């Protein structure tokens, strides 16, 4: 399935749309990030993967042989960190196998509780969070962002990316409003990036995400 096929298939299903008018709530969407990537493809007439390599990775002097969306992008896959899950009991493993049989999750030899191994995988909305790179390479990108775009982006673009939607007055959409949210952080959202204010008053910006066996939380002050 191409990126375009994925976006149009998802968007053509009305249950995937929020029951709120545009501009009244905010909600992060992997499919929204993929749609933004599709716009990049249509405007530049090149694949999103190639655009990222040519317009971001290379200008930042990040090693392209150790960065990519696909396993085929890497010369040495042995350098990639594998994915693991911690299982409290055998039912945890069975639940994952039923929910995602395509992942072929296996138990690392030993008795429960133990770790489960998840083989490398891909996702069709890959622009939303499957760009593999080292922590050092990611820091190069973040330093560019901190330095107002340096030679890659215009400072106006960085300002737009940092802007809070609706000056923070647009609420985040909660599909389960009765749930007990105990997060100590006050969060405001922008263009994929989001701001969080900790209990000590410090304000942070960044973006994080979760995939099976993988959890990332990227923020800077």
C-alpha cells in the first residue's frame, strides 16, 4: 500500500473523523502526520523517504547509511536496537499474540516473568514515527531546531512549528472524558510538536511516541 492509498483509505472512512467541528479541539493523529508527508510528496514530486534523505539528512551531515525508514536502508542491521516487551505472566504473551499475530512475538528462553522479543517491523503510516537513527543523529536534528533552523529552515518556519494552537485555549479531545488523568504536566499542542509545563514551572517542547517494544520521549527546555 502506498502512502497515498493509506491516507485516502483512512480518510474515506467517516468513523475515523472526530465528532467535533474543525478548530474546536486538538488531537494528535499518526494519519495526520502521514497526510502531511503525502503533501510533501505531491508538492516536491519525490517520495517522502527520498525528500527526507536529500533535504534533511544530507544537509545536516547525518550518516545516511545509518538512518532510514526501511531495514534495507542500513548496511549493518546488527547495530539496530531490537524491540522487547516485559511480560508479567503467560497471559500477557497470549494477549499480544492474539492482538498482533503478524508481529510473531516470541518469549526469550526462561521462566515468567520475562522479556518478550518483537522482530523488526514496519507500519504503513511510517512518516509518523519509524525513522530509525542513533541518539547522536537525532541530537543533530534537535540542535538545528533549537538554533532556529540554522542552515536548514528559515526561523519563521521554526516559529510556526513552535506556535501553540489557539494560544492554548483549544482543548485536547478526550474520547473518554470520565477517565482519571493524573498527569502532572500541563500540555499545549502545536504542529505535531507540543509544549508541556512541569510542576516546577519549567516549560518543555518536543514530541514522543510508542510502538510495540519501543517508547520514545523527546523534549528539550
